C-alpha cells in the first residue's frame, strides 16, 4: 500500500485513496473484506444489505493511530474502513486559535 493508491470496496460502493501509508503491516478492509485497487477486479463477496454503524462518509479522512495510516473516502458506501482488524477512526479537524 502506497501513498496515492486508489482503492474500492468489494462489498459496497465505497472508494478511497491512501493519504499517508501505514508504518506497519496489515490489510485494509471495507465492510470486513479486503479492498482492491481501483483499476483492479473486485473480489467475490456478498454485498452489504444495510449500512454499518461506521459507514464510509464522502470527503472524510480516516486514520489508524497505531500505524499512522490515513485514507480519504472519495465515494461513500455502507461499509466501514479497518486496518489490521482495527476500525479506522474519523479524523477530527484541528481547532483554529482564537483571534481576539
């Protein structure tokens, strides 16, 4: 997995791009199934019937604190992103300093 790599889910319409590559080994998944390169053939998997609690949201960044992996969701979907079995968390925006 490299910075700039685009990927898609095999179980829903989610797509994304790696913003910062992981500093360790693991598998990026969406909806519990490994993602595939955007230009590759999707793996055989049953599509998700309904959205998971941590469904991928368009334009949001997701991070794995342990490995510094950061992905950007470029197309929303029912599945949630995970890396090495750990769900990715929604990256919070940095607060701006108060201007007085």
